[in-house]
C-alpha cells in the first residue's frame, strides 16, 4: 500500500536559506520521493531522517522477508530484496546509514546533520557511523535477531546470543565514555545522523533486555523526545 507522508515541519536547509534571505540550490519541481519498508530499526532510521528534515514523501510500509520484498518491482530497486530503500526522483539508494547521510547532507542545513566534507568533524561522523553499523548493529544485534526471531532459518544458538548481548554491552561502553563527558550528542553540541544510528540501536538493545548505563539511557530518552523521532515512529508502523 502506497501512502503519502508529510511531517509538516520545514526542512533545516529551507529554514537556513530563509534566514539568509537566499534560495535553495535545487531548482525545478520537487522530485517524487518514496520510502520503501517499515517495522524495523533499520527502516526507522530512514523514516527518522525524512521527518527530521520535514521532507514530504510517499511510503510503502511493509516489513522484511515479506512477499512485497520479493516482487519484480521491488527487486529492480534492490536486488538484495532488503529494506529500507529510498527513491529520490530518479535516484535510488539502499542501506539505512547511506540514506541517513545522503538525505542529511543534501537537504539539511550545511554542516548540521552531516558535517562538512573534508573536515575532522566529518571524519569523526564516519567513525561513529561505521562503529555503530558494525559493532552494535551487524556484529551483535543482528546476531541476536538471527538466533531468536529468525531461529527457524538460522537455528537456535543460546551461547551466541549470550555472547552477542555481552558484546553489545561492552562496545556500547565506547559511546558511554563519550556521552558521560557531558556532551549532548555524539559529535558534541550538534545532533547528527550518527545520533539517529546510535539511538535506534539502543532502543533495540532495551527491547532485547540488554541493560544500558545511566548516560546511555538518558541520552536515548532525550533523542526519543525529538519531534522527528515521534513522527518517524508512527510512520514506521506496518499497516
């Protein structure tokens, strides 16, 4: 089912340019924007960045490993048959972290959601994104999912699940050290796409019964209090 979605919040880039009295660099009609997928932490990231920016879009709210991901239409968009997928006009992009970075850089105010290219802040942004997507997502949370929710496919592996939970707790300690220093966000005083990635992993960890430190829990609750998060959480429901 295709649904229209618009947060009603102007994009950061639009507000930024209005403040300067300028105009957006993009010209011509607004491209048709479609977000495919819902119901998972990874699709939540794509929904969150679009709502954080206030970008109007259509959505196809179906889950993973469903018949919809195996259709010829969707397979043409992503041969891997994975969600989320973003269509932005003629451009199609997969992978949640890539979608967050692309949208944040293209439509956000310069240097905010994604730091400016060639800067140390941009390198640090990449460091956190790669860390979250490997150490917290793929190497731990997905291992847990494979051997619990998807045990009918991958088999039960209680020891692997236990080790993955302990691995998440240990690796999350790296973020805890950064956030315990008093900074509000991973990169300092500015909310970025890296915070979207980390928060979705922390929410998943809590749902899996993995304890968080006080600093991580307080950080997670602050991120969840953002209007963009609330709107994305509603949009990420499968209907």
